[in-house]
C-alpha cells in the first residue's frame, strides 16, 4: 500500500508542477495578447468586460482541467 501511495504522490507532484507552468504561461499569454483590449473594454464597457473575464476564467478552468486530467492518466499508466 505504501508503494502505491508513493507513486500516487509522485504523479500528483508532477501534475502540480506541470499545471503551475501551464497556468503561468496562460496568464502571460492572455496578458500580452489581450491585456490592452481588456483594459479598454473594462474602462468603456464594464458589463461586456465582466462577461469576457468570466468566459476567460471558465475557459481556463476547462482547458487546464482537461490537460491535467490527460497528463494524470498518462502518468498513472506509466507509473504502474
């Protein structure tokens, strides 16, 4: 049982590291590509900005969750 727990912990640590890198890359990508547009949108159309911001948050969650789920499945398969 301890061996399985160690493998699961190692897979989780790898997944967490990869997820952290993906979140940071996503943040800077959105900041560089959409930063000025979002700033202008926020200052002129607050309700549209709120909808776009929420859409970006939900999109990030769905995309990164699917990527990490795929990575976790691959890691679990390799570590067995």
